C-alpha cells in the first residue's frame, strides 16, 4: 500500500468520524441517527480491514471478511431498531 493511499484512507476515516459525531448531536430521531452511525462504523471497519490490514488483495479472505462484517452489522442493526 502506498503512502498516498494510506493518507487517503486516514482522511476518509477522520471525515466519517466527524460525520458520526455530528449525527450524534443532530435532531434526528435516536433510532435513525444510531443506524446511520452504525453504517458509518461498518464503512470504517471495512476500510481498516481491507486497506490498513491489506486484506483487499487476499483471495477468499476479503470476501469472507466482508460477508461476516455485513452479517454482524445487520444483526446489530436489527437488534438496535427493535430495542
């Protein structure tokens, strides 16, 4: 991974963190804001796993990790929305 792509990933992570913080203080309903923050967390986890840990180019692992991450986030979202 090049230094430029690491910087790009870091900037994206920082921007997503700022958006998540802004959502926390937004006038949206807590359920909608929570689900949006959860979606942002999923995108951030994907960036960390695929870019920082360099699993993007590993055949099989990349798709498996994304499937498990999606299933986990979907389960958490359903439980959060039902609470």
